[in-house]
C-alpha cells in the first residue's frame, strides 16, 4: 500500500507489506499487557521498526516487512554498504537489478528532446518536447507529444513528493547550477539540462508506483496543466503530521535505517570531494587548452618563414592540433557527463535523507499515539483508537517502500557509475592513443627527411 494515491487497475501499490487486517496490533488482545503462560507461542507485536517481535529463541529468523529475511544479530554498517558499489556484471549485481526496468515488462516509454527557445515581451524560456508511448488503459491514446518547460517538471516532482511521501522521488537538475557563470540559454547548458530531465522522467516512468500517479498522466498527456489543484489540502495534511509528531522524541531509529543514513553521509562526502577536484581539473584543462592552441599557432606561423624547416614545423603544429582535439573531448566528457552525474547523486542523497526524515516522523507519531493508548488502556480499558492502527500501517508502508526504493536506487547507481567510469576510461585511452599516433608519425617524417638529406649530401 502506498500513501497518497489510489492503486491502478490490475496493479497493487504495496511493496510487500502485510495488509492491516493481517497485522495483530499490540493493544488488540489482553496478552499484550498481561502475558500468560502460553504467551510465548501466541503473542505477536508489530514494533515501530517494521519487524515482528516475539518471545522466541535467539537463533530464530526475523522477517522484514517485504518478506525478506534479515540477520538482526549483525546490522549493516556504512562501510559494508559502501562495499556494495560493484561495477562488474556479477550475480549480485544481476540479482539486485530493478525488474521493472526490463524492456519486456515496461508499458510506458517517455523521451525528452528537441529543446526550443521562446522569446516574449514578458519572459524568455526553453521548452522541451515530451514524447510518450504506452499501452496502459489509464491513457486515452497510445501516443502523446507535448511541450513542457522546467517549471512543469518541477510541478510534477512536487506533486509526486506530496502524493507519494513513502517513496524516493528522483531529483531534478538544479534550476541555476552556476548562476552568473553559465548562460542558461547556451547550447551546452540546455543540452545538459535536457539529458537530466530525460533521465528524471524515465526513472519516474520505470517506477512501479510513481508511474501510476495521476499527475504523471496529466503531465504526459494534458495540453495545459492545472498546477494549483490540491496544493492547499496536501499542505494541511503535511502540517498536521508534523504537529502530531513534533512533541514526541523518536526512541531509536532501526539499525538498517541508521546504516542507510551513515552510508548517505559518507557517500555525500566522497562525491563532494570528487566534484570539487573534477571542477578544478576542468578549469586547468580549459586554461591548458587555450595555451596549447596558441602554442600550435606559433609553429604554423614559424613554418611560413622557414622554407627548409617548413614540413617539420607544420608537422609539430599538426600534432599539437591533434592533442588539442583529444583534450577537448576529455574536458567535455568531464564537464558534460561526469560533473552532472555527481551533482545528480548529491541531490539524490538529499532526497533520500528527506524520505528518512519523513519515516522518522511517522515512527515518532506512531510511538507517541501508541504510548498514550497503552496508558489509557491500563487506566480504564479504553478501546484501541483507529488512529493508532493507521499510524502503524503508515510506518509499515514507509519501511517497505523505502527498502524497495533503496535497492532500486543502489542498482541504478551501479549501472550509472559503471557507464560513467567506463566512458571516462575510453575517452582517456583514446586521447593518449591519438596523441601517441600523431607524434609517432612526426618522428617517421623527421627520420625520412634526415635520410633524404644524407642522400643528397652524399650525391
């Protein structure tokens, strides 16, 4: 079950958690407060951590909310999670891949391309063509083609975040990445943003729950978006949850979610360091490229005044030009491919931390209401409030959905960084091979000239 949207036809919105009717509430029976001699075999308490606590042997296996067994004696650590960044196509990587991303099972395909600049008296902006092909019955037509601007994508993400609070929403590229330094209407900036928007929409369309959100349907098919619909209600709901959990301090975050938070902190530091170094490298490469081009021009002008050395000097100028072209490709790869991916995952980390904070708020709300209900039941046998069961169900949804999205995010991350690092290695190898080939050809030419000069001197 997922909070905020109705399940589509033929699809279940649950990520594996049990229905509320199958969950035995800790206050639904007298055994939960006064266990009898048979309590060891009958009592089952659903704790806020999302697991089932029983009076059982230490070696008994405990199941997660999505049915996956977990060894609670050794909780995952941040270092062990970092070691999962495997770039090979081994069995573990294949087993953790998102099954919904398979082309055979997908029924919704979206593409963002064809950016166009619009100039009016009030503003200047860029729109992108969003093409959709689908076989889902929720859509009236099999194909759609609409134009959207950045603020439309921002509206969609806000709706997804409000309507699906238990899920990880993919990030959008920053509105102003380097304000005052990069022209947001330049061809390079628009191309980079187009790739990021295309990746964002593809990830939403491949998600088993987010892809059925009605706002995504409207974004892909409607000519005009009603962006004000439902804002006031969602804002009030969010404020009420914060107020309910604001006065209660969370007892303890489950070990697996603590490991997630530690991993995100460590991963964020590593990405931040790589991003800073990469930007310095790009800056130095740009300066070096300008000097190298000027260096080659000097040899070309020198060749015009030296008849005997004209061919060797022109050869050096040609080698320098070849090195300039290869270095430009390497620099473009870092500025247009590496740095945007690093920034994307920095934003991804912030999105994941935001979901973790919401999960903690939901757990704190459940613990507070549960504690109050226990006190009331002990005093006057007051029946269990319905709100407690709803809060418990919300925590179960958060736990199951967050774990599923975490695995999906890890799989996408492995694939993205594998492509990124492989492409970077290929570009660098190609650059040095081009430089080596060019300079080796110059050596051959010089040797031929030397042999020819010796022959002329002998004659």
